[in-house]
């Protein structure tokens, strides 16, 4: 299933991804640091959603209390909690 999330506290305006059988696919950021987002997308492609959350939760960016990786983890966790 496809999900679009509007993250908070980061440069990116939107995060899009698919979850298929608990696996992250087709992840894309809109706005922000293009190269970093492409790299992050490539790293999490095909990774179990729970593993993405485990690895990326709590990552900060400079003085900010969050980051693009952290907001991806937040978005995935919200979806997993909604799915029950």
C-alpha cells in the first residue's frame, strides 16, 4: 500500500513510500537534500519496516531534535501502528 506523509521539523515537504508485506519499497522525499535522500532511499529499499524504525529512530540533524531519517522512522511507525 502507498503512503504519503508530511514530516515535521525537516527541510523535506513530503515522504512517499510503499509497504508491501512489511517491507519498505519506492521511498522518496520531496524537497530537502536530494543526494542524501536518494542515498537514504537506496539504503532502506527492501528493508523490513520494523528494521528501518529501529535503525533510524532518534537520528538528529544539527541542532534539530529530528532529521529526515528520524521522520521516515516516525512515518513508518505511525503506519505500522495503524495497521495494528
